C-alpha cells in the first residue's frame, strides 16, 4: 500500500462487501456529503441512506449503496459499517425501479414507505453512477 493510500473496508451486518486500497472515498452522511483523502483528520459520522463512491489506487471506481450506518476515519483507515450494503453491480435495476413504484404507492406518510422510497432511489443512483 502506498503511503498516500487509504485502507477501506465496507462491511454489512452479514458480510465484508469490499476491502482494499483507495485514493478517495465519498459518502453521504446525515450532515451532507464527505470526501476523504489520505491523512484526513480522524472522524466518526452517521451515514445516511445513499451511495458510497470509491476510487481505488488502480484508478478504478466503484459505487455501493448503504442503508445508514457509520463511517470512521482514523490513521488512513476508513471503515464503513452499514446494516445493509450492496455493490452497484449486484443491484437489479428493474427490481429497484419496481420497488420504488411499490413504495411510492404505499403512501408518503408511512415512515417505512418513505425509507423504502429512499433506499430504492439510492439503489437506482448507485447503478446509474457506476455506468
């Protein structure tokens, strides 16, 4: 690992989704988007439903969707912990679109429906960003 690289781990409750070296990580927190480069100050943030984007040290990019969780930065190590996380290439775009329509028809006043809408939208964004 190069001195200027970040060691990144994206972990869901049931598996390690991705682990590797990166140049930059961009994630959505409840306070807004955050970009993390090497030698970033230590931080702990609450993730919002949304996407995480990583550019690896080989200049490859990948996108994942997370369903809330935590992001920790310490000593060029970035840990992204989420109850559910999914890489964009694992997402079925047509299913995400139908999930979005189903969630919207369930009603906007229902908090579970609102969460389902946000998650489906995040999945669609993840696939679109990756393509």
